[in-house]
C-alpha cells in the first residue's frame, strides 16, 4: 500500500523550480502573436496562456501568463526558456520526451537540460498534470497553427 | 475543548502518513468510519447477504429487514413522520437530480424560475441548469454578502409567483455558512414554490428536524456521516412524493407490468429502481445509531469548539491569511477555507501531506463561488467528531512550516 520509496520534500520542490516560481521568466503576453492558446486544469483551476511568434518553423519568442501552483507556473516558465529558438519538430520531440519523463521513463538528460528538475514530479501522480499543463497548452497551440 | 473520546473508535486514525500520525481534515469531502460500521458491512456480507424484497427465504428476509430498518433509523434521525418518506439513492447529487428530473419535468414550464444561491455545490446547480436548458426555465440567485452570509434583504422580490423551486445548501462546504433555511423555506412554501435543501453538510453536523423546518425535500449522503460510500437519502413530504413521477425505471420500482404498460409501487420504492445498495444501507443504519448515541447536539458543540480554536490559532500566525466565511460560530460549521498569501492551495496541501495533515485544495466543486471570492482555489480544513486539539495544533505547525519554506515567494 505504501510507496516503496518514501518521496522527499525537496525532490518535488527543487530549488530551480522554486526560483522559477518566485521569479518567472518570460512572463507576459506578446502583441500580435502567431499563436495564442489558453488551457486550464478543471480539477484545480490552474491556468496557462501562451503567446508565441513563429518564424521559419522556429519559435522565436514565447511568453506565458497564468495562475496556479508552483509546479504549474514554474513548468511554464521553464518551458518558455527551453523552447525559445527551437524548431517546431524539435519542440514536438521534446514535448514527447518530457511527458514520458513525467510518466516515469528515464529521460534523455541532454535533451531535457533544466527540465530535469521536474523529474521528481513523476512520483506525484496528482501533480503530473500541473507540470504538463504548459506543455499541453503548447502542443494544442502548435497543432492549431 | 471537551474531548469527544471517540477517536479510538476509528481504526484509520492509527495510520501513519509519511511516518507521521494521520491528521485527517477533509471530512467535508468524506468522513472516516468507526469500526462498528466497517464491521457491520463485513458482517452483512458474511452472514445475511441476499437480494431484498424477493425471497420467501430466511436470508432475503434478514437482508430486507436490515435494509428497511435502516430506513426507519434515517427517518427518526431527521424526525421524518414516516419511513416511507425516505428514498435511498446513491448520493446527494443523485437525490437532487431525482428532484430535477421527476418533479421538475412535470411541474416546470418555460419562463418559470428556480432560485438558488452562489454558494451551492455544483450538485445543486447543474441539475437545475440541465432542467432550464431542456425546458427554458430561468435560474436566479440570492446574493451573498462580504462575510459569506446570504443577502436576504430582497428575498421577497426574488421569490415571486414565477418561482417554482427554491433550493439551497443547509451549510456551505467552502464558507461553512449555516444558512437560515427555516426562514427561507417558509417564504418559499408561502409562495407555492418547492423548497429543497441540500443537506450534504447539514445532516452530518447539525441536528435536523424536517417537520420543524417544514421543508418539502431534503437530500444528504451517508458517506459524509460515518456511513459507507454509495448511499444517498432523499426525504420528501408524503404528498409531494406520492404525486411525483418515477425517476429510473426497472425492477423493484414496479407493481404490475404488461406488454404495453406498467404501474408503480408507492413511494419510496417507486424511486428505487433496480437492486438497491442494501449492504451499505444496512451499515449506514449502524452509523446512524452511532451518531444517535453521541447526540447531534454534542456533535455540533464539538465542532463549534474545535472550529473556534482553529480560527484563533490561524489568527495568531504572523501572515496575512484570509479565512473565508462568517466569524460567528452560531452560523458557521466546522469548515475552514483559507488563502495563504503567495502560496498556492495545492502547494499548501502538498506540504501538509508530508506532515500527515490531509486537507483539501481546489475549487471544492463550487467554481461560481470561487469567482465571487476572487480566487481560483482555496485550501480547506474541515472537522468532525474524531478531530481533537492536537489535530489543529499539527495543522497550524505544518502551516507555519510551509509558510517559511515558500516564504520568499510570498514577499
């Protein structure tokens, strides 16, 4: 009944996550964006809005707005850092890898970079959707484009 | 604070969560169960299990007796005139949907109005919204004051000749507000509207006397009052139930069936199609006995004491914590929803979990109320008979610790 490995407080709330929560990167709404997508988590009310500018199949600029728990907001902030300058095909691959990591798979650390900080969330099934919300939003935004 | 001394009756209280003693503070969502209820359920399956209302054989007679005896106990518990006014459903939500479906479709016309409040659980909103969508009736709201009480200043205008249903919660699952339902029921009845009370937070925590309230229909759930999951109750006045169309169709609810027509049983069986949840209902009867032994006045007093203590302790924390709902314990139940500046409710609940403290975070199935409060979610601690002062102390310690952890974020 009890989990095998007792999860540790700081495995979830890594310092990098708290930093992004306290001082989010790329927070705002772009004017005249190519994509503008908002998603929320009906269970807890977390909200993420992404606006991005796409040039030649590459995300040249992306900002997020939203409200919610530290995991959801930090994840959005980290997403904007990580995907800026990436080609859409790479974003797609990254998104898949990120989701797999949160499902418990061993990630490609070179691909994940800072996103590794969110690996601990995979031990908290209820919080996985907090971490994935920004990525869901991005995926939906890019598919609609 | 007087100790209820019942904590040891609840086996789950011995559990450790992350090596810490369990501090269960989510009874507004569901209550824990005393050993007598857990044992009653197992005993039933071991010794008495057979389908009800069927056999001429011993087991079915025993099973039927247990099921129908529980109905009598529930009737007595809320002072219903007769056990035939007690319908068993799956939960409060189903009870309220039953009303919207069976009474609503026969009695509501286009342009009619249904009056509710902004502090309703979704279960006392969506059934009416569905009905309004189908029929074209209108949903109206009593306003809410800053302090989380209802604004009844214009109630006479809100309840008009077009008002066909007035439905509201006995006690808010977020604000803890205990509404002056008797006064509102009286106005609804006078105007010829159907009075409906969502008693999901009422019946478990407050003495309820449906005759004194003069309420038409009163709904509640067993699992929030020490009983098993999967059992709901709908009390109704005899004349209303007998005139009401059936809800679900099938076995158990019929009298005679021909190839082209059928007749139904009398209430309450008319509303209980299919094999009912008789094992859980039988165990619910034991939960009612248990609450009767304690006495609902004592339950209420304990919750006043523990909630007052919790409110006082929260106030002492050196943070700008917002506690929602009325401060006056005469009109407040054992629910403490709060906003911790700079820390999201999910993070509050997550931190507390590490200390074994189980609280709820989210919109508590009351999104319209959350919007009125200007928050997307809140953290909520709620109390019941098994909670004691140590539970509150552990809750407060954990809250302080979390505040320090997230401290920089809130500055």
